[in-house]
């Protein structure tokens, strides 16, 4: 006859080791998005800053190790800025011993819907020290002309 309650029994439980017991997980039945794979980790890790100045929308994208030939900047559907590229996997040598691989490789793509004041026909892009800068000038927003109407008697 056992003096230990049945809820302590199980393949991983040990009443003398409080960290070995199965613990109820309230989130175990929820469906979460699939974990990020190595294939699309470059997409997830591509960081973009977007600031708006009085003259333009300025995007700065961190893409270290890429050449400008490996990056594409497009305007699609009139007002969607698309920045994409690919970081290739480093060639593996049979004599090398890898201790850590943290730099991501693969394709990346980011899209941004631009506001109506963006002059999409005047986009400029430059790259320096692994930072892509995309500048989109702004149109001057025309303020509505207001005409006062005098009310007669």
C-alpha cells in the first residue's frame, strides 16, 4: 500500500524531487505560431527604422555583410515599399569545426504601405557600412481653401 497520493505518480515524478514533477501547463492546448525556422530567420531579424521628417520618409535597414547588388528596393501597387534580399550560407569546409552559428542566412523581405503624401516616383536608396537608407520625398499636403460666407438677414 502506498502512502503517496496518486497525483504524485507518473513516469517523471519523484516525491522527493520537487522539480521533477509534471506541472500543469494552462497554455498547453493553445495553438501558437510555428517556431521560427533557420530558413526564415533572416527575414525576422532584418531590422528597419522608419522616420518621417518634414521633407521625407526615411527608412534605415540593417543588413550587414550584404552588397548593394544583393538587395532589391521596389515600389509595388503604387504605394507599397518592398525591401528584399538574400544572405547566402557560408560555404562549409570539411576540415572546419564550427563552435557557434548565430549569423542568419536566407532570404528576407519587408513591406511597408506608404502614406498618400509619398512621392513614389522620386525614391532614392543608398548603402553605407551595412545600412541601407531609402528616402522617399513627401508632397506638400494641400490645405483646403476655406472661404467665409457672410450670412445675410
